[in-house]
């Protein structure tokens, strides 16, 4: 059984596929990246909360 995706998700996937195709046709190259490798910079600080308040019950 396949999951059902919203129309917005389907449109976003289609748009991304089109952009990738244009990138490759324009001479772009997609490199293979090993599983578990992050695309984020280790030098960039992670987000932190502005205050340490807890949610009200």
C-alpha cells in the first residue's frame, strides 16, 4: 500500500523534479553523498530558545 500525499506535496515534488531536470540539462552535476552526511554546516550555531519559560498547563 502506498502513502497518499496532499496535492500541495505532489505539486512541490513535481516542481522539484522539473528544477533538477533543468539543472542537469544545463550541465549541472549531482554528486553521491554517503548516508548520514549532513548538508548543514557544523560551524553554524544551532537554534536556541530565547527564554526558558515552560508552557502553561
